[in-house]
C-alpha cells in the first residue's frame, strides 16, 4: 500500500498536526509520505491513494490546483474527490448550502468584473456592519470588516479587488468576538471531536495566524444537528471534513465554513480521530487495489 499526503511547498514535511496521521499509517505498515502537490517530478500514478492535506497555497492559483486534482483523480484514488475539490474551493458553496436549507451565515456573492456600491449594497441587505472576503480564500485572505460609518475604506477594498476576484459580503456577527467559532471534525461521515476557536482581542478572525486561540470542546446537540445537516447536503462521500459554526443573532448555530479540501483537523486533540482516518484510508486503498 502506498499513500501520498499532499502538502504545499512551504510545508514539505506536513504540518505537525498531520504528522500524527503519517505516523499512524506508518505503524500500520502503509508506505506513506508527504508530497508537494505542485512537484512536477512526482509520479502520482504510482500511489494507491492520494490524500489532500496541507495544500495551503492554492487560493492564488485555484485553476492550477483544480487541474492538478483532476489529473491525479484520473491516475489514482484521490480524497476527497475532485468534484468536491472544485465545489468546495469557491465559497459560493455557502450560497448552495443556504439554498439547500442548511442554516448558513447570510452570504452575497459579488462576481469579478462587476461593480458594487458598498453603501447601497449594505442598505439593501440591511447590514450596518459586514465582512468582505475573497470567494477563493484560505486563512482570511482579503478579509476586511467594514461598516456604514467607514464605508469609504470598504469601498476602496472592493474597488481594488473586485476587478480581479469574486468577492463575498456577509454580516458581521458579534458572536465571533464573544463566543468564537466551533469546529466539528468528521471522519468518514462520523463526528470525532470539536474545538472552540476564539479571536484575539480586537480581531475578528480566529486563525492562530492572527493571534487566535483554541481548546477542545463538546458541541451542543444543536451544533451537531446543523453540522450533520451541512454534510448531508454534500453530494458524494467524504473521508474527512470540518464544519465551522458561529452563533447567529438569535444564538442558533450557523455554518461559517464547510471545509472539505485541506482543513486542519486538530488531530492533537483526538488520537481516536487519527486512528479512525488511518483505518478509513486503509479500507479505501484496499478498495482501490481491488478495482
């Protein structure tokens, strides 16, 4: 059995968290190793399975990344599958989830090349406080909080980016600062563990790159229900996924992100999740070899 764990050039040895999975596979006798997704000399067809992990640099070249994923899928078993990679690497999927009646943070998509008057848009949407972000993004790429009181700054942000990028606008939710986000991790369709992420003081992004913190937590029945509703709305099977939730104005959980391509899975908080994914990979490799 040969498994490649796809990563990026900035992390050729994987993240510290993903190395838990690498070691678990090695202990099972699986020949597993990291592989930089854009390495032109890598023979992806020689692997029985390619698992996308820390490919954390595709947002500036999504087309290249999609071509890579679809090419690998033609040669071997790719997880998660290429159609999901295409769907989930553009945040219009949030609009799709809302249309499928999944409780989701309200999201408006502004297509690249369009024009938008931010003051009129905020008035139309009824939001005085909002967040602008790129539709293809990782780690808060091009995210900015904007308000009607400071609309000129937000308009300048849009004017700079919208000619080139699909952009999103969402309402700013106070819960991001007050209670943070809850990330629920699923492996092969089953919930394994969760963490609560909090933004640093004065920040609205919970990523540790911006000083955010995290701790293990136990999700509420309502959070589990919404997370499972989101995954049920996905077409096709997943080996792994993460659902990020935030409390809406009424306190009910809303999907902030559904991460099915390269999410951090917080393995450091659950060795059981590591073993569960290693088991799932072994089973999928066996199926691929039979095929």
